[in-house]
């Protein structure tokens, strides 16, 4: 059995012991290295034979793994590729019921154990174990809800003749970026829903100043009403746009979000990052569209909350709702529309809809600016939208 659940104790990576099943790891030692570099204590069960050999006597070699578990007392066990066959045997024999992380779904992994936290990582371009996404999702459902998680990387849509993002191959290079593999191990050991824990770790990619500004603005539609200037703060005036005065708390929070730089390198080309802080923010206008909020935004937020809680999870504003930027030539149509505002089916009208139909938002204002998504006004200035977005639980 694994050590006691650490979810209520102070968490320190240097105190967490990770046991790697060596089979399948020999060709990708970088994954081991990134876990060690993150501070975890790591041990490897080495010299395990290839479990794909004909008539392989798996249960003759399980005692080697069991001995390592008994001696090392790991908080989590991780495996990759061929090691998945050993992980499956451990589960079936009841030799391990603790946090588990599987890189590449091995064909011998026929199902997940119940009431065991398991994270499965797989890429759409795996050269050896090729599964459609829906197959992997069915496989995940064999585990316990809110205890299992699929980390899946897929190709974007085509932009010209190529992809802007490519799904992982067998070596799963994405696990080596942005502290990804260590954060997945954190999630497996968190004692709660691993997907919510991973989502929460995204906060580490933005500054504390930005997080504080977002919190000050609020994360529910009704929380924004305290800033409204329309009659009774209901948003039913003929005027929809109201100037936000420079120097006010609201203005300064918005400027903090606008100028915020991430704490990690951006995934896209960062054009002239030095000039961003010197860019002039000419004006901030607040949208007060009561019909759009009452008929669309607020009902959707309530439905999102009910949907998340129906899955046995707690709805968390700031996690399931986010602040993000959007660029469009149709700003007036979005702002003044009395019902819908955004039109998801119109996505891709300016550029390709790389991830399918939907409305596209960016964490950073600079991405909208650099990508040419802003509306250019007659005086040459550029316009973008800052939106409170109800994102829910991501599927990519």
C-alpha cells in the first residue's frame, strides 16, 4: 500500500518518492532526468526483461518489482511504454493500489483499477501504440471518476501545409516542457481529482500580480456589477459602453492583465517582448449589456456550475472561469448584440479554426496583438476585448 494520503499535509517534492519501472525507460532517460531535476526522490527498477516476448512469464518477475516497492515505499509508481505491462500485472495482482502514472498506453493495459488515482499520457502520433482518442477515453472510463485522467496531445488543424502544434510521438516530448511531467506526478499524488489539480497548477505560469488583479475584478458575471454605472447597475440603458477612469482600481487591474507577461516562455513566437511595457493603453471601456448577461452569460454560468457539481466536483470560480483576451473585427457586433454576443460558428473567418469551431481566446494580450487579431481603428490604434470566459474543464 502507498504511504498515507498527503493531501492535507504540507507538500514538498523533495519528500516524495517516485519508483519508475525500468522497462521502456531505457530509450528516454530525459523523462527520468526531468523528474529528478524537479526535486523528487527517484528509484528505478532496472534489468526487467521485455514483457512482449512470446509466452513471457510475467509473474516470475513481479517479485523484483514488489521487493522494490517494499524497500523504497514509493508515493507513486510511474512507467512508460513496455513498463505498462508490468503496471497492469501489479494492479491485477493487488501489489500496488497507489498513485500511478502511465506514459504510452501499452496494449496489455486492458483496464484501470477502481479507486486508484491513475494518469495516462498518450500522443496522437505515437509510432508504436496507435489509438484514436475515443478509444483512450473509453479506456479511462474503466477507472473511477475523478480519480483517473487522460493527458492527450493531438495535432492542431492545418495552417497552410503544416501544423502549429503536433501531438506527441512515442517519446512524449511535451512532458519535458513547462514542468509538465512533475506537475502530472503532483496531480497523481494530490489525494483529490488529478485534473483539477493540474488545472490549478496553471496559475504558476502567470505572475502573482496578475492573479491578484483577476481576483480583484471577480470571476462571476454578477461580481462585475459593482463597477457598473448604468441605472441600478442593470445594464439596460441605451448606452452600452462606459469609460473606465484611469487611476481607479478597476482600470489598474485591467492594465495589469493587459501588460502581464507569463512566468514561463511562451509557446508561440514572442515578437519584440521589450516594447510591450512601453505600449500606450489609450482607453478602457466597460461593456454593460444587461440583456446579453441575463439571457446568455449568467444562465450559462449557472448551467456550468451545475454540470461540474453533477460530476462530483466543486465549481471553482477562477479555475472554471478565467480572464482572457480576444481579437476580432466584429467588436461592435459582439458588444451590442442583445442576446449572444460571440458567434462560435463564425470562428476561422479571418484565419484557420485550428482546433475546430469555437470562439478563440488568449491568456496574453500580447498574443492577440502580435497575431494581428486586433481591430484596427481609423486613427490606427488597435482594439481588443478582455473577457471573463467560462471555460469549465478543458478537453485539450
